[in-house]
C-alpha cells in the first residue's frame, strides 16, 4: 500500500484587510504634519481597544504606512540639510581666496 499525504493544504488567499493602492497614494501625498497627526489617531484607536481583529489590523497597517511616509519626509529633509552643510563647509574653506572668485 502506498501512502500519500492527503492533508496537503493549498495556499488560501489572505482574508486580512489591506490598504488599497488609492489609500497608499493618498498617504504618500500627505505632508509630514498630516502623516504625523493621522499616525497619532491610528495609535490612539489601537490603544483605546475595542476593535475587532480586522479593524485592529487595518489600523496597524494604516499606522505603518503613515510612519513610513513621515520617516521618508524626515530622511529627505536630513539629506537636504547634510548637502547644505557640506556646501557651506566647502564655501567657507575657499572664502576670501582667488578660487572663490573664479566660480
């Protein structure tokens, strides 16, 4: 007798809620302050409790997307500040020299 595995499970589609492309697009258009404020609201909703599993997962996903947006904006500002500081440092090194006048 040949035994086969009859308990093989097939991949079921996830029934967990996820953010739509439109929602992600809307989040990616938010300013830092808007993303931060909405993130605070999502965290407060989770902390308050009383949400079912689907609503909790949705709030968590929303919070994650909002946190990524806010962090991306902060990273962009840091990059710009670093570039400005580097530019200022190089300009200061040549201030009052002939090479400064040649630019």
